[in-house]
């Protein structure tokens, strides 16, 4: 399988076998993360490997009781790390204030995600499955406390990894013509926008399980693995809100707009608690 085919077949995996990942493979995953692109080659990232049963259980709790995090033999917590750089600058009689610079923060976050995606691609080539866990952002303080992180270190993404027990076959995406613009941004009409997302998600009048397999596979996996009746709660919520289309489902059920906005202050305060003064 060539690289293009491998990347096109990548899927987020949430069902893992009870099979350990060899140390040599983990070292390779670390290597490709370390050699990812980095702005100015400053490398303001750290990676915490979580493999113990107790660590996996606690991490799963922190990110919202996601069973696949507990069941994955390895999770990598990707952190924006200015602690190490600030200490180095101080020891070299100079000053680094990345915790006050939006530019440093955004470039560092891009570095972190580039490192994580390098790991994802290598996982695919080694028959490993992986899934991004972004909900660590909801509990930055709890994660920093559990992992004993010093000031200027922020956990911003988790990658849970293991040998797949099953792999989702469907992955709805917009057609590439809807996301590509040539030379300048092309404004699209209302009908084209609606058609683009209708083509992506399909109709909601099919069985709810088939729809959720495309739009919210986490609900199905949670119901299968450790949270019976989770799917029923999702269905009940959809009925209560009279959900009729994919946009309503996404922004009223899966990522409720009001809740997402309310989380701003909590996340910003957690960033400040870590010593960052950019927001």
C-alpha cells in the first residue's frame, strides 16, 4: 500500500485489542514525533506516555469517561511546553516570554499537532489504530495536576493508540471542491453550502444508528463498550430538541453552541493558571 492509499484509508479507531505495543514500536512513534516540523526548530512540546492501568483509567476519567482511552494500551498526551525553553533561556542569560506571545502560542500548537499527526501516519503503516482526544481541553487543570506539570506546560491533545479490534468503514467528508479555493477565496451560495453538507452526512430519515455511524460514531462505541443506554440518551435528546438536520444535531446535541461558548472562561482560566498571559 502506497502512502497516499494508506492516508486515505485512515480511520479513527476506538475499539482496541488487549495487545501490548512493543517497546521498539513505541520508540519509533516517539522518533517521528520528535522529527516533526517545528517553527524555528524550537520544539516547544513534551509528550507524556500513559501505559499503566491506573494512569489509563484516570486519563479516561479526565477526558470525559471515554472507555477507549482506558482500553488503549498507550495514550500520548501532547503538551505545549514553554517551561523547558524558559529555563534554558534563563540559564543562557537571555529572556523568553513565549507565555505572553500569541505568535509563540499558535506556532507551538501547530508544532504539537504536526508531531501528533506524524505519529498517526506511522501508526497506520504499522497496523496500529489511533484516535485524537481533544476533550482534555475541558479539564486542563485536572490533567496538569494529575501529571504534575510545572508552570508554562499545557496538555492540549491526547492520542490513544492500540491494535484495532474493529475499524470504522465510513468516514464522511466534504467533497474536495468545497474546501479548495484557487488564488483567492471563492464565496459560495446558500444552496451550494447546504448541498455540500447534505452530500457529506446524508439524510436523517434513515435509521438513527446508520446516521450516527456517520455523524457520531462515539455514541455507538460508548454504548457498546462501557456506557449502556448512552445511545438511548442521545436519541432521547434528539427527540426532545426535534432535531431535523445535521447542523441542528451538531450544534444542539453533539457540540451545543451555548455550552461551547460558556466553556471559554474555564479554558482561558486554566491557561492562565499555567502561567500563560496571552488571553
